[in-house]
C-alpha cells in the first residue's frame, strides 16, 4: 500500500495554522465580544472598533506578507502568525482599558495575516499540482474546527473563572498548534527531495505557465477588487457580530455558545464542500452557490427579533456554507483570472481589498445599533452588498469568457 504524499501533511499543518490565526484569533473572538462590552461598559461602537483595529493591522501587514514569506520562508511566517495570536490572547487577558484592547487587537491582526490565506495559498500552490481547490478547502477548514469546540469551552471558563482565564487558556492552545504546525510544514517539496502532489503519481509533470485570459482588462481587475471589498462586510463584521446580534435580541448565552460551535462545524464542512464544488462545477457555478447561501443567511439574520430559536441555526447554516467566499474564493478567482506568475500578487491584492472591506464596514454594525437600537439594519445592508458582489464577479467571468464548467480546473 502506497503511503500518502507528504503534501497532505503540509495541508494538515496549514489547517493547524488556520485553526489558530483565523479560527481562534478571529472567529472565536465573537464569544468574547459581548462580555468585553459588558465588563468594560463599552458602547456598541467601541466593541465594533476593537475588531476594526484588528482589520486595520491585517491590512497593514498585507503590504509586507509576500516580502516576509520570501525572506523568512513560508514555514517561519505561518508559525510566526500563530505565535502572534497567542501573544494577543495574553494581551487581551491583561487588558484593562480600551487602548490595551486595541493593542491586543493589533497583534491579532498581524497574526491573522501572517498565518492566513496568503501564505497558505502559496504553500498549497507549491505542494499541489492537482486537487488544489480541495487542498485549499481542507486547509482553510481548520479555522472551522476551532469554532466547533472552543465556544462552549470558552463560555464555561468565562462563567466559572472569568474572561482573563479564558484568554490564557486560548493562548496555551494556540502555542501547542504553533509547535505542531512547525513540525509539519515545509516550504516546498524540494526541501524533502519530493515532487508536488500529482494524481498520476509522485512525479509531477512539467507544465508551462498559464497566461491571463485575453479579456481580463485593468477595468475588470478594479471590479474584482471592488467585489472583494464588498465581500469584506459580511465575511468580517457580518460574521463577527452574530453573537452580539443574538445577545442584543435577548437570546440565552448557552444557546449562543451552542450556535457558534455549530457554526464551526458548518464552516468546516462548508470549506470542503466549496473546494469540491469549484473543482467539479467550475467557478462560475460555484459562485452562485457560495453567494446564494450567504445572501439567504444574512436575510434570515434580519428575522432575529422574532426570537425563534430555530432561525439562528438556519441563519448560521447558510452563512457558514457561504463563508468560504472570504477565504477559498479569494484564492480561486486569481487562479482563473490572472497569469500564474501574477498569482501571488493577485491573491494579496484580493485579500487586501477584502480586508479594506472589513476595515471600512467594521464599525457599521455598532454605529447602526447605537442609532436604531438593533443590529438588523446592518445585516440587511450586508445582504445587499453580497448580492452586488455576486453580480460584479459574474460580469467579470462573462467578459473573460470563463462562464462555463472549465473555470477553476487549474486549481
């Protein structure tokens, strides 16, 4: 029986890093946010600004991540990202005022970027010639695993031992995953005298660099970046404010903890499903699936005032099936629309635009909640943004002649 290719262990290492940087560092933070607001008597806007500061530092670090990957190597940068998340948890544990919370959020932003989708896309691209979308989906699904188990544990720790202990527990978990990721990840197959993963065996065939589609103009590149910016609203504050939305509407904290654990499970499955959909049906059809579930989920969030305990789980199911638009899709679109030698720059540009969206729209939920005493208007607005992003993306694929099944097969 032939041993699995080492590329799948690299994929596992990438999943561990995403578990820390995106899952524990960002997604799970939604559990802490209502408690931080309550304990410190922050306004809703201040609560939103903590996540906005994080987004600001994600954006700033995107201008250095490619250079850092080249200088230090992918393995070191991804491990550094996880270590920065652990440090941010320690800072959150010690924070006693808004400035200190802002500093902790800044470290989380750096860790999210250096342990995020840009280096992950590069390491998956180096190790996988075939099944890249599946590998990318599996690795990015690591962020969902943390959201399955962590919310219930963190909620229990906060209730019995306080906010500080919960953050310190998280820091210890992240340190452990950083160590495991360091042991598994290697920058490229040549480091182990291997070839990239190939369906026909362990030896990859030599392929020429793919050029960009002939119809891909600078104007369409701008539209792509604007679409990624719009995606930043539901993918960032739209997801991070789910706990605040349902807490504000009077839902029980135990139900909300169960809801976020369930969100982690669906996110984990959603990213794997997304990779398979893109590989099997192409990006054109995959975009309808990914955006359609997102828009429907955001609209169900608008029904939160009905206080029906089933609706939050329906909303989270749909949103988390569509959440790969903020990770997998941002790497799949550049693979379709740009030449291979511009892939890394295109992924960084899309991620930067997405982060700008998180940054620009990050304060919106809190500001609207302070104005209307409800987070529902923000979710209605984010549903409209998602619909607009879908229209723009599909227009780009129409103009470049990539509106059939063939798109994304190179992933």
